[in-house]
């Protein structure tokens, strides 16, 4: 039977999963898929590593499945596979590890209790991330589980990069800059030495431009600054999140528009960013194809904000040796990459426009002082690696 590691990424209405073979040194993806619409009209799809659909099911409208039902269906599917899998561990993406967790943690009831403390810091993600962990602890207590955090990689940031200019009484409550997308940055930092040793050893800014978007300054492969702060709404404008915002705007909305915390939360997380500015869509592909002036405005603002943050992170690094594009927009949009790099010309960056439109990993022009790369991220593989390391550690100490 093939030993396998299951990687779970649970959101409010979805459960994404990937299954990796742990039979050989390099973890091989076997299947991946998701259950979505968990509270409304659940659908389940699983594909093999080549993207071929292996199984699909829809439950219909008004048949809530929840994380428990989705997990049960997934386990049933895995049991039904004739290849025969032996589940050796489960790795979970958990958005917040607070100040306490600077590396992945072996799940125990005490760890779950510690992680519940961070629900107020990430109310839209943390409870959902914890849901399958708790279910598995209850139903399969012997199964090793690893909690892998989006914040952990950024614990290496110096104190000044973590601090807000607030009174100590607020800071002491854990109100600091945490940074997110850490599993993505950690993966990029892990592959960069093979792709470009000088970039791996030097001052590199990674641009994770997906639906959620942030940028991270890496010094010798360690995070020293991030555009995201206390929550994942800070920094760049995103699909529906506003990013960096003068805190005075929040006070204004409370005083003048009578908006309460929930209304403001909805506005800044779900109705702003590319969607809010364009009035068209949160999806960059749709905006690039749209002739609406709002779409153009949203893209212009996006490119401008990325350029400002790049300057800020280069300042934090004391210079710039390379940039790396990753995630949906970063990996796929030659147009956005070209515009961002054009604006970064003052940093000594120039790209080869033709190479940028192809599939190459290095897109900087031969004479460019700053290197530019496109590297697909792989957060699931990073979680699988962490899970295997934790299992090996547990075996070594048993
Ligand atoms: P998530 O944060 O949900 O994982 P992704 O990393 O998949 O998001 O990124 C989604 C974003 O990537 C969307 O805005 C989508 O439009 C954009 N994207 C995907 N492919 C392209 C493309 N070819 N050109 C421009 N944008 C793209």
C-alpha cells in the first residue's frame, strides 16, 4: 500500500485537498480536488495529477454538507481507490499561528486550544481552518496531523518590521504585523537556490499576486518584511480586499456613514480591491479583457500600488538583487509583469519583453542589474513536506 499524506485547505465554504505519495524522497502529487458550496449546494470534484477528472458529485441546492460531510466523502473516495493508500498523516493550512508558532506544529488538543486564541485575529479564516483538524482529532485521534501556518515564515522579521506605532498596551495584546502567504514564500525560497543562487543568497522581493496578494522581502531566503500586517487585508489591493488604507477612513465611515464593525469588515474584505474600484469584477482576466473605464482604473491602481510597495520593500532590504512573480496573476499575466517591471526600471530592472511572453523562468534582460523570475508557487507541496518532516521527527523521538 502506498503511504500518502493528505493536505487540506479549509475555507468558509470549501475544502481543498491534495494527496501526495510519501513512498519516495520527492513527494509526488497523486490527486487533488475540492468540495465547494459546502453550506449551499455542495459539489465535489477530484482530479489526477494531469488534471483528468476522476470523480464528481453534486448534492443539489439546499443540502448543506459542512466540513464534516465533505471530509467523510473525501475519506470514502480515498478508501474506494483500488490502488490502496495508507494515510500516514494530514497537513493543514492554518492562517494564523500568532507569535507562538514559528514553525509547523504537531496537532494535539492543547495546540488546537492555543490556535483557537487566534480566531479574533483571523475570524474569516481561522475557525474554518480548525474545523477539519478538530473533526479528525475526534474521529481519528491516532492519525498524525500537522498545522502549517501562513504567518510562521515571517516570524524572522526584525522587531521594527513587526511593530505598529501604537502604545505598548495595544502592542502587548499581539497587535503587530504578522504577514501572510508564508507557505508560498517559503516554497519559493526553497526552490530559488536551484534557479538562481545569487537571488537566493541576496535581496529578493517575491510578489505573490493571486486573488489574495502580498509581497515579501527575502534576505538570504528569510522574510524580513511583508506588505501584509495584522490581518490579510493590508498591503496591496486584491480581488475584493482594499489593502493599505488610511485608518482615518475607518473612523470617518463609522462617524459619517454610521457603519459598524461588520459593515466595514464586509466593505474592506469583500467589496473593495479590483472589484470595488472597477465595478466590474474581482478577476484580473475579466478586467484585462474589459473595455470599461473602471476596469482600466482598477488595473492602473493595482500596478501603481505594486510599484510603491516594491520601492518600500527594496528600502527595507537596502537594495534589490531580484524579484520573483508567483500565484495566478504573477504566473500568468505577461502584461501585468511587463507593466510592473517597466515602472521598476529605476531600480535597475529591465525585462526581455519577448521572453516574458513565453514560459521562461528568467524574464530579465541579459544586461539587467536586477534579475526577474516567474516561479509557480506550490503551497500544498510545502505543507506536505512539513507534514513529512514532523512525522519523521515524531518517529525519531518515539
Ligand atoms: P487564489 O488566491 O484564490 O489562490 P490565484 O493564485 O489562483 O488565486 O489567482 C487568481 C487570480 O489570477 C485571478 O485574478 C485571475 O484572474 C488571475 N489570473 C489567472 N490567470 C490569468 C491570466 N492568464 N492573466 C491574468 N490574470 C490571470
